C-alpha cells in the first residue's frame, strides 16, 4: 500500500460577519481569492493529484468557492467535489469521522474546512501546534501502509504548512 497524504485547507478570506447575511452564506473577498490562487499554484507545482484523489468540502459558500478555485488550478473536476455539511462549524473529531470514512482505495484526500476545527485536527493528528490562517494548507503524511480509517491521535506527521 502506498503512503497516503491528507491536505487540510482552511477556506480563503471571506466577507466580515454581518447581521445581513447568514454565516454559511458569506463569500470570498478579492484579497482572499488572490492568496488562495497563489497557494493553489504552489500546491499544483507539487503534482499532488492521483487517480485516487478525493476532494471534500464544507457546504459553506466561502469553502465551496475556495475548493472550486483550488480544483480549477489543480485541474481536478469541480463536479467531483464531495460536499459535506457536517464539516461546517465542526469539532475536529467530527471532521476526523468524515476522513475515517474515506475508502481504502483513496491515497490522497484534500479537505476544505474552517477553524478552529482544522487547526485542532492537525494538532491532534500530528502532536503539533499550528493555527491555520485563511488559505493555509496543512500537509499531513500518514504512516506507510496506513489507511484513512486508521487515522487517529498522534498517528500522522505534519510535513509542512503552505501559506
């Protein structure tokens, strides 16, 4: 079995909170799009996509918009983005439950979500302390011959943060 990799990507910078719009409906701002495009290009230069890549995103507007931007840059079909409502405002263990359900055939998971859940999940899996900013990517390597279903506390290695 090949070594599997998890990419946790915090959504790009979005509109400020407002009473005029539900949090779930906030959109990306131009500054956020620009940083996301830059980081997506850096990720694309690493040739991370495989035939067995799964992309999962929260259903929040800003997160789907970030996922689409990244998928366009990575040349991964937008239609293949799996939208998962349970990632929105999720505790890190709820996000881990989504990852643990990924089929063994997948070797790469790219997950788009929110803080504090993504930072907390990175720290839980890798025994580190990171605080992901908008558009940051935690690149996490699973041990050799490890499945996403086995992923748990301290089981993985933080390879890098792309920012």
